[in-house]
C-alpha cells in the first residue's frame, strides 16, 4: 500500500506519459506525411492534415507536461516533488521540461514556416531555417518522451519494468525515426553505396542504439528500437499510396496520381541484433559493466560490428532497391515526387556525387568510406556514456 500512496502505482503508466508518447508519434507521423504531401501535391495551404498532425502532437506534449508542472508545483505530493527538478520556480520531471521546450520551439516555428513558404515557395531542402527550429522542437519532444519513460522504468519494480521498458524502447524508436527523417536527403537507396551515407549513419544511429541498449531493462532493447522505427516507416509507406492525389504546384515534371510513399526504411535491425548480443556479453540489461574502462573496448568492437553489418546489408540491399524487382507495393522502389524529372539517374548509385551515376567498386568505396569506423567508435562511445547516465535517471 505504501507504494501506491497518493494513487501512484510505480508500475502503472501515467496518463501524461501516454500523452507524450502519443505526441512523439503524432509529430513524426505528421512530418512523414508532410514530406509526402510536398512530393505529391506541393504546398497549397498551411492548414494541411499533415501540419495539423504535427502541431497537434506539439500541443499534446506542451499541454500535458505544462499541466504536470503546475500540478507538481502547487499540489504535488512529497513523492512527486521528490522526483522532479526545479526550473523557473516550477517543478516537473526532467523529461517534461524537455518536452515543454520542444513544444514551444515547434509552435514558434509554425508562423516562421508559413512566412518562409509565402516568401520563397516550395522548400528545396528539408533543413530550411524554419524546419531547423521545428526539427529541434520535435527532437526535444522525442527526447522528453524518452526521459519520462526512462524515469518510470528505472523506478518500477521488477514486475513493472518490462512494460515500462517497452515504453522506453518505443520512445527511442520514435527518436531514431526522427533522426532518420532528418537524414533523408543523404539516405535514398541511390546513396547506399556512397561513403557520405555510411559516415553519417555511423555518426548518428549507434548513439541511440548503444544508449538504449545499455539503459533499457528488457531483453533485446536495441532490436526493439530498430523494429519500432522500421514498423512505423513501413506502415506509412504502405498507407499513404492508398490515397489518390495530384500535383497542384508547377513545375510538374512527373505524373503522380497518389500520395508518394516514403523511402523503404534502413535495415537497422540487423546491426541492432548484433549490438544487443554484444551488450549482453558486457553486462546485464539495465546495468553498467563492472569496469567502466571496458566501454572503450566495447565501443571499438561495436563500431566494427555496426559499420560492417550496416555496410554489407545496404551495399547489397541497395542493388535490389534499384532493380525492377523492388518496383512493387511492398518495397515501393523507384518512387519519386512530381518535381523530379524522369531520367537514368533514378536507377543509378550516386556514389560520385548527387546524380553522378556509374559503377562503384568495393576498393574505391573502402578507400573513401573508412572514416566510418572512427566516427562509429566515437558515436558508440558517446552512446554508452549517455546510457550509463540514463541508468541513474529517476526524475
């Protein structure tokens, strides 16, 4: 009964954590939808359904975490105050503060993005100035959801850790998906034999996978994180083309009659399985190794494993994705927006630069892509450091 005093069961998922997980899902689903909208229709109005999904997620995170801050500050129990941090005279869990900041940044970016489009028209790149502000806000909401789920997982009993561990892995999958969307311009299947793609991937994805793998208290956490990322992407990829649509903004360079699907997700689940096996050898789930110095060797080996498996999988899978065999509903290969003029470039690797096709030999690739190994080592080491810090998060 003491553990439930004040109506707070440490093994139950609170409604505000559910609200923030919903917000993290809504914003990234809206972003994927919005990218498809731009590639299919253009930008006809600010009030598109995709935009509404994005900002509904921002509002859900801001309002739920704002309510939590007010409630904890003015009528919180001793337990609630004890697991909060103080900021601007108010008290709330760390994750709630991060999500509140993200909601403010997202909602601030809305009028800026509307002005940008009215002044300059269609975006020529994903990371325009308003989108950078939006991206920072979205990443903050994803990180806030992750920190909130983490704190509840770390306080839960052994019986409740599995469910809350899945909530933590789910929030990490949403963060991984957000990072993948931000890297979209460098992650088309045509890029998969280019050194830049592999160096960027080695710098971005191991941080999340190692951090989650170290701090989560369930089996195969990095694998679950990768599966969440792939699953949500595939659902969007299969659903969006079911809706008919046509371009409304010139120049129209390609016939499009349905919503353009996002690209097939990166096959992160393969290196994630290997990283989970590595992490399990070093320590028990949710525990740091006996000697922290062992993390340096683990990061070095993890970099070789991640870069090697990720490279081999995407080298050969990229060849399949550029072949006729991938041009079907399941894989959605060779799918382009209305503002991409048809040409041989769409079925070639771009290893020599964007739209610079041609054969790419393995020796030439290795000579230019070897930097992925030290980048992956730094990324893995940072991920383990973050994961060790996450083990102690209770607020």
